[in-house]
C-alpha cells in the first residue's frame, strides 16, 4: 500500500487505484509498478516485504519502478508505517 503522506508519494510515485484477488494473490491495478529495491528484482509483495526487513527506519533505498513502460529510479528514506 502506498500511503498518500509516505516517502514514495513525496517522490511522485503513484499508487494503485484498485486492488483485487487473483487466485490467492492480491493484485494491484493501475499506478506505478515497483520492480526493484537496491537493484534486487521484486516479483511479489512477499519478496518486497523480505527485502525491506533487511533495512531499518532511516535507511535510504533505491526504488526502481515502471510508469507507462518507462523505468525510473528514486532514492527514498524509509519511514515508520503510519498508524491507521
């Protein structure tokens, strides 16, 4: 989930507009697609979670994402997940 007040949103990364279940996986529809963290490919939400557990709040990671078929990179300082 991309929080509207989170670090990725401040870099203009666009979150999904919809979420659905396909098989037993959550699938997000629309928005940018995160494809790598620090150069390591992301193929699932579980893999993203695993890669992020190697980091702490305050660490900076390089996020690679696709928007309209174009690859972009942003450096993002990790923040605590907001309480919702």
